[in-house]
């Protein structure tokens, strides 16, 4: 895709020019306001009050964080710890079960759950028996909807067939398998050597165990990655017949994740090569029959995610694009983030601090943010743009009881992308063009009331 020009209102503009203008460091907008703006003014007392105030009639979504891996992937941006023994994992499970109990005690009455996600780290570091203990505790504490989406993130290299069977027994119905890239040179450069065969073995075992939906995580922008290699990886992945594929851009943020300094920066693709990889991968996935959802998700046409897109029921949260419609999401474990109608809360990240809080009978909240009316309004606009690549400002403002002129400055800030053919504006309707889609995060940033241009240390938009 290098060198391909896109049509703008001013004529032809090169990818080089587009990237120089719009490949900015901006948030991923998996929440709004975004996590860097959380502050220590929101802690346990606020969370307890918010939990007690929750409407008993609304469903809950649960996120359970398991912060352990048995090897370090150098591209990783997650909160995780490398362990060689099982004892720390077993000890952590006891703390996690206690936290679940503490949160349940803070709620008024027993609640029902429509969505459950186990993330990490590597959640399947939990032994089969402990996975079953965790799910028994969750089902003993909450009423699980029979149609609940129950998902788990998996490193196929570290999953035993005993654990696969346990996942089937506890009702997991969607599994996300990390793969990234199949090129051995790329794998070695990021310290994640993983064959297609071992991934195929686990995928087959999961389906036999009753896990009916598979997602494969791929990445672009990794060291030594090429368009040819990416296409070969995607073609090989199609043999796994995943219902969904996520295509993430590698975020090189060594100032935040020190282990990323182990990656040879000279081997990373430049902006134009990275953009070309992204576009080539999106084309290949669409050729294979997948619906392109938002920025980086792909799903088969009959997958619930693609159906939600068509029916305009799509959402975006810390797990990415989702069918999860719950207005209250509870996070468990170190660094886990919860989102409630009143605001966001985030647990402490360090394990010692987490242990201290749990053993003292305290909810381990370290920081958060109480939502204002402006936050909710801006969040609605950003989510619409991220999900549907368009937003009707007048319709949203009617819903929030305000005038659309509150966005006059933001709309004025879109003058350049409009001139470059990335955005169209007709009355209150803003639409992101196909050429603008890769830069939708930069477009959303115009509606971000917290973002100070040039001062943020986020990853690049593409």
C-alpha cells in the first residue's frame, strides 16, 4: 500500500502527508474519560457508595484479572508478573475470592450477570481445579444469565488439555487466542515463539470442549514484520476458522513498559510501512469474508459482534468492541477497572498493596473518576464515532438536553480532516470516510475535553 494516494477535496494527498498530520499520539478510547485522567480522589468509600446505589434491576458485567504469565512477551502492555512456581497463583486466587465476596457484600441484594471476561496476564495460568473454584464462587455470588457471554484470554502455549476441559465445564463460550504473527523471525524478536500447529491443537480442543466461538489476536507494527508475512499469517489463521479476529497495532511505549526496551527499535517498521501493514491486513481479512468493525475488530457476518454493528447495538469498553450492554462493569484483581453509571474505579496495581487491602477487608481501589454531565455527553459522541464511524450530534444533544452548539469548537477543529477528505459534515451529522477510518482516534480526540495536544504519551493512532 506504500505510495497509494487518497482523494481529498483538494486533490491528491499522499500517505506520508496523512500520517504526518493525523498519526498522532492519542488514546485508544476504550473508555472516556481515559484512564490517565483517573485520580486518587476516588477510592474505596466512593466505590462502596456507588455499589450500594446501583439499581438492582440492571445487569452486571464482570471483569476478572489474572496478573501472571510463565514467560514475558516483549510487546506486552498488560499488568502482569512472570512466575515460575504455582504457589503465587494459588495464593492470589484466595485473595481474588475474598475480593469477590467484599464487592458482593457492598451490593444491595443478589445481582445477575450478562457478561464475564477473564483477562490477564494469562488467566489460564489457573490450574483446572482452581478455574472451577473461581467459577463456582462467581456463580455462587451472582446469578449468571443462561445466555451470558463468558470469555477468556488464552496463551495457547501454556494451556493444558485438563484446563481446556475445565473451561468447557464452567461454561466458557468464547476464547481469545493470542498469536500475533507466525514469522519465526518476528516471534524471536518479541520473545514469543509459537507454532501454528500448537495453536491449531488448542483451537480444536476448545471447540470439542464446547467453546463455540474463537477469536484470534494478531498484531502489526512488530519488529521485522512484512506485508508478505502478515498476509501469510492471516491465510494460515483462516484455517482455524475463527469467528473473530482482532488486529492490534503494537504500541511501543518503553517509557511505560520497561521490558519493551528489549525490542530492537531499529527493527520496527516506520510509519508508512506500519500503515501499509495495517491496510494490507484489513484488505486480506475482508477478502476472507470478515466484516470490518470499527478500527481493529473483524467478525464473520453472522457473529453477534457483526450483528450488533448492523443493529447499532455495538459498544466499546476496556475489552475493545463488544456486545456487552451492561451499564455497570465490576473489575476484580490488581489494576482491574470498573465502570459504573457514577464513574470509574481502578484497583491498585502492585500485588503487595492489593494483598494488604484485601486482608484488611477493604476494597482495593486506588483511583478513579466521577463522571460529569459533560463527560457522559462527550463519551456518547466518542463511542458512536469509534463504533459506527459517524455521529449525529443533534440527536445526541437532544438526548442529553443540550444544544449542539456545545460542540462548535470541536467541529471547527475538524476543518483540516474535512479538507483532506477524512470527514464529512452535513448539519449535525459527522461521518468518517473510508480514508479517515484509520485515523478515527485522532478525529475522536477533537471531542476529548481532557486531552491536551502534545502533552500525552499515548501510542500512535495507527
